[in-house]
């Protein structure tokens, strides 16, 4: 545990600030703009594909290879989203066999204003990533590293949320409802998702920092 805390402390303050800022904005959108949980996960998946396509544009010499990777990434995200939908249905309806219908209904309830907020989130996140890349000695490589980090964080966080929602989502909702409170499953799962994704993003940042430190001696302490 001590070593992990030391690894976190070794991260540049700008990296930690970027991760936290991104997730604070995401949490604000979930609570203020009322982004449905499934819609938010789809938004993060789309954002990841956009980041990947931007990487393809930057590395034209490897465009074919990176485009194939993007297609594989999109297929993997669709696969995981199927389980996200299933666990969302269980959390919201208690496993009554209407998971798909429930998830699709939550998507149909998304209005133009909510969709606009989602676009704003992607734009803000992209601006943060571009700022980090531009400040680096090699902006193109920094963008590539950021895209890899985002890919890892989103993929792992989505996968973890399948288990978190499946195991704890419904019990948490029922526990809160036992006190007579009006509980929104989208808010419960959304808050859990932001917490899980923020943690995973910091872990991925530590891994990327170690990777850079192994390639350039002393970089991990710079």
C-alpha cells in the first residue's frame, strides 16, 4: 500500500489534476444534466473511438495498423456494453427480464440538451488531452500515450462496472429504498462508475509513468 501511495505521489501534479478535473466534470454532468447511466457509458465508448481515430490521423505511416486496432476496440466496447445494459436492467428493475427494453427506454429519454452536454464533455476532455500533449516535448507521442491510457482506463472501468453493478447495484438501490427514499438507479450506477473510472485512470497513469521511467532513466522522478 505504501509503495502504491508513493507511486501516486510521484505522478506530476498536472496529470493528477487532469484526471480529477475530467471526472469532476463527468460527475457534474451525471448529477446536473441527468445523463442516463447507459448513455454515459455509450458516450465514453464513442469518445474512446474518436480519440483512437485522431491517433490514426496523427500516425499516417501506421494508419492501416491503427485503424484495425480501432475496429477491434469498437468491437470490444460493443461486447462490454451488452453486459453494461444487462447489469443496468438488473439494478433498475430487479432482473425481471426487461434489461434491454429498460436500457433502450433510458436512451430514448435523452433530449437534445442532454446530448449537447455529452458533446461538451467530450470537447472538454479532448481539450485537456490536447493541452497535455502540447506541453510535452513530443506532442504526437504524448497524444498516443494519452490515447492508450484512456483506452485502458475506459475498458477496464467498463468491465469492472459490469461486476460492480451486477453484484452491488441492486442491493444498494434496495438498501436506499428501504428508508423510503426515491432512488434513481442511474445516479447510483453513475456515481459508482465515476469513482471506479477515476481510480482506474490514476492506476493507468502510474503504469504509464513507470513505462516512461523504464524507457528513460530518471523520468519517473522528473
